C-alpha cells in the first residue's frame, strides 16, 4: 500500500516536537523525577525511564526480523485504512478526555472495554487481522531485545512503597491493561497509521495517544506538567513497544512485555510475603 510520505514526515515532526517540548518543560521546571505507578507516589528519574527503552530499541533494531508477515491491508482501499486510523485515534482522544472527566474506577473499566467493543461493533477493526499472524521465526529473534528491556528496567527499578499484588489482581490488570491497550493502540491503531504514514510517525503518534490517558491517574503537578511527565515516561516506553511490534510483528510478545511493565519481575518475588 502506498505510504503518504509528506504527510508522514509532518506527522513525525509534530510528534517529535511534542516529545521535545515535554522534556524541555520538565527539565526547566526541575520536575525530572517521574511517578511510575498510579498505586503510589514513588518516582524515578528520566534516565531510568529511557535506558530500558533505549536498550530494547537498539537490540530490536540490531536483530534482523523474521519472515515478513502478510500485509493485512493489501486489499483494503487506502481511503478506508486512513478513515479507520483516524477514527481509532479519535476514540483514543475521547478515552483520554473521558478518564479525566468521569470519576470512579467503574467508569474507567467501562471506558477501557469500549476501546475494544466500539471498533469491533463499528467495523473499524477485527481481532483476526493480527491474531492470525504467522509468528514462526518471530519468537526467538526479538527475545534478546525483550530481555534487555526487562533486565535494565528491573535493575533500575527503585524499591516500591506500594503493596504487592496478588495473582488474581495481576491477571485482571494484565487483561485490562496489557491485552486491551496493546490490541487497540499497537495492533489496530499503529498498524493502520504505519500503512498510511510510515513506521516512526505511526509509532510516535500511537505512543503519545497511549501515554496521554495516564495523565488522569498519575497527576499531581498540574495538567501541563502531568502531561509532559507521561509523555516522557509512558510515551518513551511506548516507543519501545511500538518499535518491537513494527519490526518483529509478534503480538503475544508485545503483550507479555506490557504485562511485565505493569507487574515488574521484582513484584513476583514478594507475592504471598
């Protein structure tokens, strides 16, 4: 499918400007210690956020991908892919705004489920388009990149004052966050944006939209700086997740990495303790 390179360049530059503005705002205001969980107010530095993502991206780039998967949009008109991509992006924006406006955890769960149900009901996306990807040759190849990300993140993870989660809670968090978010932001939204605007503009925009909703649950500095903080934190992590998906096209591996981000390896050692 033909890629709109000029528009992709503009999209990529716009996203890069947002990342740069967020980082500059945090540095100039001295707010470089970022909250990394909605469950407590512990923080970590910009460097400890960026190093795992940088290590993962570098190895994911260095490793040659396996056999290229079939293009899920080869037989789909360009106009339809473009329309689907921006409808999904609009839904992502609506979700981020609604999380701010509607109080209570009940609304949050319903809104998260809507990210899956609305595109399916409206026909903007299907579960089969990525679930039937042949992952042979795309499991072991990207594994060093995943292990590098996990190892560096675990090494740099500060001691947490939060309560260790039980296995049932971890399973619920895994489905609501890792599964639903990766299906929506990476497998549906990013893949369509890639087909129309190129890989890095798609990764950057999808990561920004994914990061934006975290402002509502990891705030405390006021909206402008809270927004900058999640861009510098979740947004950068999203760049790794997006690149892992774009280069190696293994949906299960990306979901697993997201799950480990929400429930770090160090947490499992405290279960039942």
